[in-house]
C-alpha cells in the first residue's frame, strides 16, 4: 500500500441527529452547532496542512455510501456515528471495506451514560476513541489524525 503524503485528506462523517446540535438536548450535547464545529475543524485543518471534507446524514445507507466514496479519495476517516455507533454492522463493515484508518468520536462520554450506549460497533476497528469533551472532540480528532498520518508517512 502506498503511504499517504501531505496534504492529508480527512473525512469527517456525522450520523443521525447531529444536524440538530445546538438545539437537541443541550445539557448533553452542548450549544455549539454542527456548522460551528465544521468551521473550527476547517480552520485547524488548514493550519495543519490537511484537506477536510465534512458530511452528515440521518440515514444509515447514505452513511455507508459516504464511507464507500472515501475509498482512494481520503487518507483517514473521523466518524461520529451517533446512535448508529450502538447498532450498525453496516457502518462497521463499510469502514472495514474501505480499509482506511478510523478515529471514533462522541461529544458525550458514552461510557457514563445508559448501558446501551456503552457498546460500540466501531471501537475495536478504530485507531482510538475520543469521547466526552463536547465539540472539542472534533478538533482533538483532527489533530490526532494528522499526527497519525505524519507518523505513518515515515521519515
Ligand atoms: C451522539 C448521539 O446522537 C448518541 O446517539 C450517541 C453521540 C452519543 C455523541 O455523544 O456524540 O449515543
């Protein structure tokens, strides 16, 4: 496999209901909108020399399509699968199929919440999981992604 080279191409995938960030359950997910999170990620990506694609869908099949489209076009996927984290074999299989490194993120600390949120179909195929720091998990993941790709690109 060819090693990735800068500029790193990052895809950020957002699952269901994240389009309502800033409005939905603000005590859990905070008051920052997805558009603001995208803007923060874009600023950081530019600073770090990365290209950023940022997508959201409420539909499992559309998320599978978006992940499949990343094959050969992106170097790494950052994903907040939202509720599909806990249910979707299809999203897991799509991530395995494209064989790109994955970073899993959640605004809330899913391990402190209801037991059904403790299970993730993505965690064991991800480089790592970042959860519980609100919108900052997105920029943390962009930083981690670039560091990972830099290390993987070799000297
Ligand atoms: C977002 C959701 O919509 C939930 O279904 C997940 C995740 C947690 C988050 O914290 O970002 O359980």
